[in-house]
């Protein structure tokens, strides 16, 4: 049956539509994932942009040279051309020992730039503390930093982070249950009961009834071939099955920091009237300064002498209120009508947020309002 399905797929036998989504684009297989690796290392060969007298870097240099039988104290070392770094990468699933990985190198000390540096041999550890890779090589740095003698500086991009393409070698394979389990679990990238049901139905239409069973809004269980040699071909067919996309829930997303508002296509508004206007108050303050005088009178004459200036504040308050502009939403109004009505009154981003929040409080906004 699997061979027949493969042949049908080659000639367009698996149905789909122009707007359908492939299973490989909306799901991931449980247990088939990458693992994060991290290591502490030393970058050398910098042109005076290293950590300098940082104690951590000096200790690392001392430990490094001691491996070659050299004995020295940290007082005799200088880290101007070296930097302590953290090395990170992801170990993809099914990677075999000897395969190459890209790594990212980031400073953790006072180094100003990693340009021109070389990472020395660095073990890459997993969450279990075991070594899964070894990294070493010349860094590629996209940033640039320049500093003058008068402490002026110019920094372009981020010179304290670099990459080493294919700079690590995998040393150990992470065991996977892909070939051993009786079932495959497909986890949706975005949980939805309708999407889970539609995906199980599409799989059963291709492979037969009860091959796929939706477990919940996030997962679908698929019965896999018993023969391990057929699993790769089975998953290849499985992930290319197309599923009709489901409509997302009605949501309005508001980013309070940037003023960005995203309104979903299923948002509806029940009958409501909205009045939009603004009150502008201007306060102008002016100081009137007059020359003061001191009057001194004795028995024979009166003398007027200049005194301290007299400052008299003068304030003018002016209030201007724009004419309130009202608009009415009919029942079940669509997204386009909602946007057109709000744009017609010239509402700013903050005004739009206020209008949407007021509609929600009134119960007229048929959507979930999410503020991030």
C-alpha cells in the first residue's frame, strides 16, 4: 500500500488546493527536535580589542597554557589580544558524529571587538553536561568598532558577536525514538481543535480509516509502519498532505509600546454608536518686568533710587474643543467597515486603542482584545 501511495503522489495523486497548507508547515513531530549546546572558550589574535586585565580571561589563559606544560602566573599575562567568550549552537535531530555545525561566539568580558580573532578548541555541552561537539576556527564578524585617542568612538552593528560557519564538529548523536515507537505524534504549531480534526481527516482520506486520531487541540496521533525501513517514506508522504486552513479566532492585538494595532479578519461589532472628539488646552505664560524704585524722604528732600526689578507673571489660558464626530456601527459589521469608519474621523493610534477598549467594555466588540 505504501508503494502504491508513493506512486500516486508522484503523479499528483494526493489532493490539495491552492490555499491548503502542508502538514510539514503547521506541525512538528514529537521527539524530532534540535538540542541547544553551549561552551566557554577563549578567542585569541585580537588587535588590542580584547578583555585587557579581566581576571576571568587571565585565569583562562593561564589554564590554557598549562595544558602545554608551561607554568606562569596571571601577573605575567596580558589579555589585550584575547577575550573570554560563550559559544552557542543548535544540534539538529539525527546529526551523526563528524558532521559540521555553525556556531555563534559572544563576548562575556570587556572586549570591544572580535574582528580577526580565532576561537581555540571549545567543548560544547548539552543540558546533561555531556560533550556533544567541539568548536574551533576563525571568526566572521559583521560589526566594526573604532575608537580615537580623545575617547571618541564609532560602532557599526555588533562587533562583539561573531560566527564560525561549519566551525563545530558533532561528537555524539542524540538518541531518538523515531524508529522505535508504534505511533507518531504530530504537534500543531498553533493549537486549534478544528485544525486537529481537519488534519486527522485528511490523513485518513489518504492512508485509510483510523490511521490518525486527534488527541486534543495540539496533537494528532498517527499509526506508523512497523517496518523501520518504511518510516522515512511514510513521513515524506505524511508531511506533504495538504490540509484546508482554519479561520483564526477573532482577536484584536495591540502593542502598547509601539502603537501597532492588528485586527483579525473575523472581528465583528454589534450595533453601537461612537463619538470621537478632543479637547485642547493651551496655557501661555509671560513675565512682565518693571524697574523698581526706592523712595527715601528726609527733612529737606525726597530721593528716588533705583531698586530691585519687579516681576509680574501674566498667564493666558485658551481652550479649544473640536466638534465631536460620531459614527454608527450596524450589526455584524465587517473588518473593512470597522477600519474605514475609524479612519474617516482621522483617529490616531492612541485614539484607535481607546475606541476599541470602549467597544469591548460596552460589549459591542465581538473579539478578544489582547494587549502586549
